[in-house]
C-alpha cells in the first residue's frame, strides 16, 4: 500500500462540493445507485462526484486518486476528507494490503457500500475521544469494540493476542466487583468512591461490577443533552497569548453585563453597549475583544446572547436570566426524589468521570492495581488495546427476486470455477466466491454473458488476469442460447474455466508469490508480522516486537541488535583465546 501524501490537498478548491457526512453513501447522496447492484458500475458512478487528486501517493507512479469533502457539523463548521485511491498492482512492490495482511486476510479488502459483493472488510481501530481509546471503554461497557455497532468484530490481535484471550480479557474487566475495588482503594482514592456513589444514585438498578458502571455511564451519556452554551467564571476563557490579563478581561465582561442589565433585558446594539461600557473602561481594544468573544456565554446567572438584526444588519446583545431554569434545561435528573436531584449531571462531568476511570482504573497510572486479583486489570486492558484489527463479514447473500426486479428486469448473478489440471481427471474445481451481478439485455446470449464474466473477473482479481471461461457448470446450455430463457432474472450462472498463467487455488489467486515474508518468532507468541514496531536480530535474522524486548517507542532501534537466544549461544561459546 502506498504512502498517502496529503500536502497538496490542504488547500481546498473554491466552489468544491460538500457532502453531508451522515448521509454520504445513502441512495441519492450523491448517487442513486441505479447500477442494478453491480459494484463496479456503482463505484464508477460515485467517483464522478469526486475531486481528482494528482500526486496523492508518493513513490507510486500512475496512481489515481479522488477526494470528497464531508461536512460533519455546520455550526461550528467541521469537515473531514475522504480519499479514494486506486493502485495499479503491476507497479507495486508489495501487492498485499497491509491492513488485511495484519488481520489475517490477503486480497479480500473492499468497500462496504454493497455488502453482497464483498467477502470481508477489515479495518484498524484507532478511534479515540477525549484521550480515551474507544475500543477499551466500549469493550468494558458493551463487550464489543466501538465499531461493533456496525457489525465489526474481532479480526486479529497484535502481540500474539487470540480471540480467546480477547474474550477472557473482556470478561475479567466486566465482572470486576465494584465493592472489591472500593475496598482495595480505600481512603487513598475518594474520587473513585464518589463516582460510584454518583452513578449508583442515578441508576434504577444496582451497579455491582465495573461492566455495569461503564455500561450505565455510556448509556447515560448518549441521553444527556449537549451543552449549548460556553461557561466559565468570567464568561470568557483567556488564552496565554492574550494581551490582556484574565483579571482585566473579567472586569470588562462584568462591566458589559451590568450595562446590559440596565437595558432591562431588551436587545441593544453593539455600539450602544460599547458606549455605555466606555464610561468605566477606557481601553477600547479590550472592549472590542470582549464584545467579539461574548456570545452565548454564561456570566454568573446570566446568558449573554448575541444576534445579527435581520433588518438593520447590526450586531445586538441582550441578557437572559437563567438562574432558575438553567439546571432544568441543561442537566438530566433521573427521578423526582430529593436525593437524585442532588446528582444532576452534565455531559462534561460524565466525560470527566469516564476519563478518570480510564486513566486510574483501566490504565497504568495506579501502582496499587498491580497486586492480587487487581493485577488482571492492566493486563486485560492491554490485551483489549492490542486488539485493533477488526473484520466485518458478509456472507454473499444475493438480491431477492423482488429486489432484482426493482433494480433491473435483466440482472444475473455469476461466479467462476477453476478446473484443476493437476489432477488426472481434472475433476476438482475451486469455486470462486462471491457472485458478481451483471446487467444484460433481455435477449443476451450465454456467449455474451461469458465475455462479461471474463472481463469482470480479470479486472477485479489480479490472479485472474488471464482467466478464460470455457463452459457453463450449473446449466445445460449452448453459447447461442438466451440467458433468460434458461435462468430466471436474478438467478445464478457458474462458469467453468482455466487460468492460463497458472494458479488454481485461493492461495494462488489471492496471495500470489510473496518473496519478502518476515520470519517472526517473538516472546509474546506472535509468528506473523502484525504491523507493530519490530526489530530483527543481526545473527539469526528473526524479528521480534520492540516492546517485547524492552525497547521504548520513543527510543531508536539500536544499530546492532542480538536476540536473547543468540546472546545466550555466544556466552556458551568456548573461550578459545589464549
């Protein structure tokens, strides 16, 4: 896989089309997907809406690229870029997709827009939020990674992590009793006991384990309203580079608020507010800074509102008293009891509590978590963090007859089977899945379908670039017979053929010849390259993880490195020196 060079994409084009992030890929956004389920046709239709990028991949000649600008939020504006890269395999040094190779798949990656035409889709889960790895907190809360909501599950672990190890790690963290944790931490950690008490009071059922606590907190976070207002002690957060001190900014803010209070909560123009405040603040630059910064900010018991008058096109300000209504609007109270009312909580507070648990309970920040039963917590957390390669499996379901009739009245699903000429009778056949969908004329013949099948499978699979279809395997047909006279719309046709350049098995077709395979034998149990940082022994040339041989990530790999086995062999050499 080529290295993406995004330096030329930082400056966006004027008038570039922007797509909604949440609806991108749905029907009509931006493509109607009228290709009858034909994956190749739908991809081509999508790329017509993309911006052509040149020089997207460094060191790869002839690589085509497209980009899409996706809008996540309009106010404030937040955008992300989606890049699509088409790599010609003939010019690549390594024809394997590294993400698929690390997860245990070779040549099986593909987009998920049309799951009926893809076997498995792999991804590397590096999702974070507020400094927390989502695969860890969601693993404890839901027993699955964050991407599990879209059907992704365990694909492969690094550092020798297996599916059984991953499941045991999830179970160990989820079933850890909160009472034991509270007793173990004792008086040394009042924050942890406060968090347990806070959410136990909010919950309608008992929170007995760490899994119960994380699950409730994550569910509660999804139901809490987002804070719409910015608040601080003085109304404005002052950066270190500000030319005015926080004290002067706070003073000017309060002067402006007092001027607005005298306006008796009516809308006042910016100039009126500025003139009233100048009687107390002579620094007009400071006043302009504060007026520019104020807008939907909370100062004490008041919300400072700012709006552009649609008629006069002038900025106006007013105050809103929120002393009696703010908590009811912005906080969530679960229950009517006085006890639960004391524990009304905001999303900011909940995120802060989650981060505390993540850092001091699940993380390695607390040395007391290395003793007894609690020593399993950092170990289990590390196993979950080392499980970042995920897979979503598709089982090759074909469109129903009704769907086929809706998308096109002339669609057919076809795949191929290779004859194994290495057997004497040539009877062993290897069926290549998944099926591909083809749109044909109503009077199309078997020979015409055969040409389409040859072309499609040659384009999709590098190992089938010399495939030749010879006969129909599942239907008794001649080349001139009408396809839809033998098979109903949306039916299946399997062509038998041969690969003229050799290769009759899945390994031959998909994996090809790998001449640079690394020899891995690490102390963690890893026997394959999993994409983590590694070092090779200069004697035996066996690769190991730098973490496993205690080389920190912030330290360069030594020029000469010997594994412990080779070091031991050297020590056992007889001393032949005089």
